[in-house]
């Protein structure tokens, strides 16, 4: 086989890969409306959609370099997956922040048990929250550790006037909501067959009741089982996709039964273009990142800023004025902050 024939053969293979990527890009758009119980593989594929976009960009350069019209195929694939791209990359131009007396800052943060990299993180996390003038704080993995009991952890946040803390339940991952607004009621709901759950607190803001829901859905299980082999990881991830879907329905049912303005915070352990996200967000909640996020919005450190699994969603009673992700190395997650204006 001559050199020319080898080049043609190789380009034929690349063309088949290009077409395959287009087909996969089209199929991934169905992940958000397809239950994992029906097509589990779609959820696996959607998790890798950003890598697929990057690969399609590479294919564009390849075909442009060779001056072939086939570059339009990966370009079309990227256009089809534009929602996956904008779900983690925010682009804003010349937006000016405006001050308002009725605005406040919300923060959601998975604190990794205040023990990230085996260091005492509670004082640093508390200082971060205080320095950002947070009025409503939702924390996940709020549990006592060997050198900090629960009361000591709560004491680190004594600059917040009100609190609802659930960190003592056996077999349950702790959660907390701290607030500068009065908390008039709260509770926690543990998911079936899981140590995860969600809590809620009713806050009194400008004379109205606002419900804050703090969620912590089932982990992917990847990093806790990566040394157990590919088959185990695949099976465990699949089980957790299905668990999260059921948990998302539980949270959504609770949202639907809530008569108050809503703020949903938390660690979804799932991407903002999958079934879990679409189920919880529904058609009536705003995603603060999609409204005001700038740059890469990834919140999980181990994925090169490509996975945004920590979210703040709000009902239309609020105007999203800003969204930011900071990068202090205090947890395996990044804290997210959103300034909201209550429009009562």
C-alpha cells in the first residue's frame, strides 16, 4: 500500500469517527429528558460531553488543516451541544453591577467534612464566608471530625445570627443552613437507601417567608472506588445514576408542594444537562450561573473545571445579580456565591 493510499485510509477512519461524534452529540441532547432507568448509557455519555466538545474542536482543526468540507460536521456537533458548553462556560459583556438594599448573598459549599487534605479547614472556611458578606449559607458534609465536635464547628460560624444544623443523625451525612435572617422552621429528609438527603429552612425576609432547600444527592462513587476495577466503577456509577434520579424526583415533589419563594442550593453530584438537573430545576427555577456566571463555572476540583455539580437555583421571585466561583483549596469542591434581589 502506497503513502497516498495510507493517507486516504487514515482520513476515512477520521471521517467515520467524525460522523460518530456527530451522532453521539445528537443522542446526548436527550440525556436531560431520559430517565437513567430507561437508557442508563446516555447518562454516562452526557457526563463526558465536554470532552466530546473538545474532541470535536480538534476535528475541526484537523479538517480545516486539510482544507476539507468535513469540518462542518464537528462544527454542527458543537452547535447541537451548545447548551452543554454554556452550562459550564459563562460569557458576559459590559454588565455593570447595581446596588440594591433588598439584595443579599447566598453561598453553597460542600466542605468535605472540614478535613480536606487532612488539615483543619473550619476556621478558614468560616473566614471565607465572613469576608464575602454571606447572608444565607448552605453547607454539605457538615459533620464533626476527630478534633472538632459539632458545637465547635457551629461556633466557627457564630457571626451568622441563625442556624439549622443536622449533623448528629447516625448513618446520615450532615448539613447546615446558616442565616442572617430569622429561621422560623426547618427539617431534614433522608433519602431511601442512602446516607444523603436534603434539608430545608423557612427564613423571614422582608416580612415574607422564603424557603431555602439544601441538597446533597448521591455521590458518583468514582473516586471512592477507582482502585476496585473498571467493572465495579461502571456498575457503581450506574447504580448511583438511578439513585440520584429517584432523589431528584423527591426533591422536585417537595419544591412543587412549597407555597413560598424558593432558593435551592447544594451538591447535585450530577451535570447541569442531565436528568437530575432537569428534574429538579423544572421550568420554574433560574440557574444563577446561567443568568450571571462568567468564565469556567466548574465546581469540582478533580475534573479540570469541566464539571459544575454545585448549584444555586431560584424561583422567579428573585433577580440574579451575580454569580461567582472562588478557588480556595479548602475542599474538593469550590464554594459558589450568588447575589440575589428579592422582588416581593
